[in-house]
C-alpha cells in the first residue's frame, strides 16, 4: 500500500481565538445557504448568490472534491460562540513551482465589521508560510470592495498595484487592486 503524499497538508483544522477553520461537511449546507444567498455577500465575488440550498450542497461537494485533490481549501469558518459556519476562505490558485498562492474569502453579512475575516486570513497566512512552505501569498479585490482591501492591509499584506480589467465576472471586466505578503515580510514583522 502506498502512502499518499500531501502537498498542502489536506486542509487541517486551524484555530483562532474566535474561529475554527475546518473542512465543510454536508451538515453545513443550511449555514452556507444562509450567508451565500445574500446579494451583498456575492456582489464582488465571482460566484452568484445562492438561489436554493441545492447551490450550497453543490458548493460543499466542490469543496470536498478539492480536499480529495489537496488543493488548499476551502476552509469553512466556524464561529466558536455558536458553532455555526459563517463563511469560507481558501486558495483560489496555487503554484507549486513558484511556492505562491492566491487567497479568496467571504463572510456572512451578519458578522461583518468585527475583525473576523482579518483574524481568519492572518491564521491562513501563518499556516501557508509555516506548514505549506509557501513563499508568497497574494489576493485581489475589485476596486469598489474597499472592506476587502482593508482586510488585506490589516493582515499585513502590501499593496502592489492596480490591475486594469484583470477580472471578468458577471458580464463585465473589473479593475482590481492586488496585495501580497512574502514569508520574509512575516519574519521581519516578528523581529
Ligand atoms: C470583505 C469582508 C470579507 C470583510 O470581512 P470583515 O470580517 O467584515 O472584515 P474586518 O472586520 O476584519 O475588516 C473590515 C474593515 O473594512 C472596513 N470597512 C468596511 N466597509 C468599508 C468600506 N465600504 N470602505 C472602507 N472600509 C470599510 C471596516 O471598518 C474594517 O476596518 P477597521 O477594522 O479598521 O474598522 C466581508 O465584508 C465580506 O465577506 N464581503 C463579501 C464577500 C467579499 O467581498 N469577499 C472578498 C472578495 S475579494
């Protein structure tokens, strides 16, 4: 029997003071539907707001296929206080050859403005540098989505520039702002 080698350590549970980042299970479908049905949550992401719980089940099936292929997420974001799944985050792209990954995330509207996504992103960045052995993590947000840019800044990422019409989503091109953090940045910040 051969032992399967994991490149990205199979989406392990990651804890923060207020959150548990963990794999989705089908039992999470109603929680996912609750946040993903909100047009405001889906406004600046590439996916459409969920129209039924079936969309949430499809999303979880997709996430579970990704666990099977060890592609760096998506983690469900569980709020410790009530045990509910309130969002997701993970790698939308991973380049082994460059040790580089691109992250994406979304949170239930009910929980915005409490610093929760910053807390989750910081934990994922630490995991990615310390355990996945990545060297660079980047992220983009459409220019209008300033709250997302704020999360990137608060997580220690550096603004790298405006990419014109870099993203095609929902029938149009969007200008995006790109941020990144390097392993060296993290080492410098704790010195
Ligand atoms: C973007 C998102 C993840 C932020 O999550 P969050 O947990 O509310 O983020 P945080 O509380 O950690 O930080 C948000 C910051 O943005 C600020 N902010 C909120 N709305 C803002 C706006 N319209 N303009 C500028 N800043 C804004 C908040 O004040 C906060 O900063 P502060 O801590 O200095 O006060 C959340 O709004 C979300 O899920 N949006 C929908 C999905 C999405 O857009 N995902 C990102 C795709 S790139």
